[in-house]
C-alpha cells in the first residue's frame, strides 16, 4: 500500500467493493483446506486442575496461585528435607530470574560471562526463565562451564537460525494458519544444544535440591504455567528430552509470529492436549507464585541469611521515541512493544514488593539507555554481538545492581 493510499479517503464504486469482498471470501475458502493448524483434542475446562504429564507427576503448576502440593511439602520432616535438598538446606541461597526479550537475550549472556570473569558469580539455588530467558536458563543453571555455549548461542546465530517466514500469501490470506513463520530452524537448534548429556546434568543438580523452572502461557486457560525442568529431566521418562525441548520452544513461541506448541496431557485416564505459547504472554519474569508463603519455606529450609534474587530484564526500562509510519503492521508492532515494556516494568515492581514481603535481597539489571545500537532484523548477529560485548563489559567492571526498580527508591 502506498503512502497516498493511506489516510486518503478514496471513493470506490460499490460494484468494485462487492467484487473485492467476493474475491477475498473465495481466497479464504481456498486456503481453508490447506492450513497448518493441527487437529486437537483440547482438555476440557473442568479437568484443567487435574491434568498432568503422563508418567511425570508435578511436572508443572499454575504460575498465579500456590502450588497444589504446598501443604504436603510443609508437612515434610527436617530429615526428609535434608535428604531431598542437600545442596540448599541450611545454605545461603542465590536465585536468578531471566526475562524475555528475543535477541536482547545477548545482554544476559554477556552479563553472565562478565560476571564469571569477576570471580563473584554464585552457584544459583534456583534459575527461572521466560521466552529467550528460558533458552538461557539451562546453561545459566549449569554454571560457568557452559559460558562458551551461551556465547555461541547469542553471538553466532541470525534470524535464519531461528525462523523461516511463511511468505505473504500465508500471512495475508492464511486465516487457517497458526503463525506467520515456522520455527523448524529453532527446533533444530534445540536438538543441537539440549542434548541427553545436558538433560542428565540438569537432573543431577535437581537431585541435589536445585531448581530449574521455565514459564509458558497456557493459551486455552489464559494462565501462566511453571514447568519444573529439573523434575522432568530426572523423571527417567523416555520422552523427557523431547518434552523439555518442546517446552523451551513453547516458552519462546511469540503468538501469531511463531506457531503454538501442543502439549499432551492426561486426565481421568484420557489423553488430551493443551496449547502453549510464549511465557511473556502472561508474565515477563517470575520466580515463584505471589500467593506462596516463601518466607515460611525459607524458614523450613533453615536458610539463615536473606537470599539474593537477581533479576535480568532483557530490555531498556525507559521508552524510546520513534516516529511511527501509518500502517497496520507499524502501528501493531509499536503497540505490542509498548505493552511488553510496560508489562515488564509491572513485573519487576511486583517482584520487588514480593521479595520485600518475603525477606529476599533484590537485585535488578536491565539494558541501560546508553546502549544505542539498533537491530536490523529479528535476530541481527551484528547487533547481538555488540549487545553481548556491552553486557560483558558492564559485568566485568562490576555491574551496579539496582536494589529497587527505577522510581521506587523507598526502603
């Protein structure tokens, strides 16, 4: 559409408008039979609280309410807790929560490697991730031995390694399609990096009591879901590795842009499925549900010092002025960017007050305004390399973690 066609009311004869409508309807009808949406056996609403991954109980939980097994956990004896959580019982705790942000995940990757260089990076008792943060989380969880992998992932890939566009006709007429692009390249990447060896390393740490969780959005329920990747890895289930890869893919699957992921579940002896997408659809960053009495859990684990929680927001905080050209895609893109930014700010404030309530020491990092580079494509290798180097230098020089969100300087 040209600029002269936008914002100028053009008088079109009624018969031409009618033919255009008819042609559009015909085109839609033609693609109805060749869409890419898979057939479903959706989980009925009434069973949503009972469904589980077959053979892996407690693999996941709702992210907006206390875990259903909370009372059972608090009933465990001191001896049972010491046996189940040897790496965290009676020890100092450090947690890491990584947000979404697409290619901006290069900031976290650089920050982690620079942190390693200082010699002060802790072994995290728990790591969580959303979207690109979910892709980083397994390697952050496993520690600095995997720094080279993180660097490779966030400086050595480009858009073609993540997605393949489906083209104009699929995007414009494909009302029966599920996305504008497919993620086969990303699936290939996940198979390369999330290996049986990686899964077993995660399982080993989980058996010590450390936690690795990622978030998705259950599109059917419209709710956040927390997945225990450690529990899945340690389950011994023959399809555990495939499930972990699928969940990482789901957490990074931006709705409309990327296809959602079908996750098979079981309820009342029947097999159903759920539709899962980017965890950023419900929250940009998380550690544990707000309703959970985490302070009580810390007392139960005999954690003596206030735990440190490190939040990394893969985005600037302040809005950036940008002239928007008229047009649906430009307006929609700018609106979504604004929604994600403000949602992310709301999440870091929520977590600030949540951690103050529960006695945790809050630390926040985000992309500062003095990083001026701009990306030329969704996953611009040059941009990611510069952002990685920027985060690396910040951490190596001693990153000044914020003790509160910007604008909340009240203790």
